[in-house]
């Protein structure tokens, strides 16, 4: 006995006439029901969406745009007949030039001439139109600027609204009457005092500059300004007999002058009546007196000595 073929239920329930009748397609624009959405679809599980639309992400534009050129700088009229004639001159026919005899070459020459004429015409028209566009944009900009300025002045001069008048804290009417800067009765005296301060400061700077110039002039006595003085100083510095110690003299080298003075020794020399011996005490007193007299002379004369 052959095996039984399994038949689906909807085929078993249908009649043979229904199976033989052609089925019609239904053209509907209604939304697909949830039962017709397969499980692998992302719409299988319904997620409620917000009423507000999502923000559109704007991708950044890479690169930097060049700075706009000023086609019409100040004090230049690029729409005048002289400028247009200089920028787009007409071709000058040479006496020796002839029209080519070859038809294809002549057609190519005519084509090039038409292109040149179109370029000249386009340049002239573009300059005129750009000038008109620039004038129109500047006019609109000035109108908007004047409108904003008038609106600002109207807001500044307008009285307070009733709600602000009833809700603001208690302020004296004399204080509300002052608009702009507050009164300053001592302004003239304060400005005069500041002017005197500035003049005194400038006078001190001039005196310091004059004193520095005098000190430079005094110290310029030892400056080397000639080749002879430079050669003499080089010979003195690099002369071994002068720098280093010999049997006749100790030399001018710093290492031949002993150890440098300590702070205690310098304080002892600056104080009066102190010293290890009477000769050192007297010499210290004399050196200190000479230094003080020199400083007094500089203060009296107003310059470095």
C-alpha cells in the first residue's frame, strides 16, 4: 500500500471549485497588521516614538574656505568706461595677418574669436552686476543697522511697563531721573590733580634719563673707541709679565691678590673705630670719609663724579 500524502487543512476544507478558481490580488494601501510582520523584523516589537522629531545631525564640512576678496576696493571705479576698455581691449588686426585659406582653420579662428568676444562681454556685465549687487547689499545693511539703532533708542527711552513699576523695589525718584552717567561735581579738580601727577611722573623720568646720560658720559672715559687703545688693552691683558707674579712685582692677576674680602671684613671697614691694627683702622676711616664726601658732592652737583 503506497504511503499517504499529507494534505494541509486549508486544502482539505476547500472545495475543488475553489481550488480551480483564479485568486485576485488585493491592492490596498492600509498599514500592515502586526500578525503579518515576521519576527526578524525590527518592527516586530512596537516601541512608542516621541512626538518631537529627532535632531538632524549635521556632518562637519572639512577644509577651510578662503577669505573673500574685495573686488571693489575703496577709491576705485571698476565700472567706468576707461577701466572696462583697459581690462577688455578689443583685438587689433595686424596689417600682415591674413585670413587662412583652409576652411577648417578659418572656422577654428572664428570660433576662438567668438569665445574671446564672449569672455570680454561676460567680464563687463559681471563687473556691472557685481557693483549693483554690492550697492544693494550695502543699502540693505545700512537700513537694517539704522532700524536696529532706532529700535534700541526707543527701548532705552521708553518708560517702564506697569508690571515692572509695581514690582520693582522702592527707589527714590531723584535717582530714577538720572539716566546715563552719574553727576560728578569734583571732576575738574580730580582731572587737574591727575594732570599734575602725570607731569611730576614725566619730570622724574626726564631727571632719571638725564642722570643716566651723565653717568654714561662719566664712564665713557674708559671706553675703547680707537684701534690703538684696543691694541694696548689686549697687550696688557694677555701679557704674562703684567698678569702673573714675578720676582719684582706680584702681578695684576686676580689670583695674586689674595682671597676676596668677606662680609665681616667689609662691615669692619665700613664701621668707624674698628680694625685689627691702628693702621687698618685709620685707613678704613679715611676711605669711608672719602666715599661719603664723594657722594655728597654728587648730590650737590647733581651728577656722577
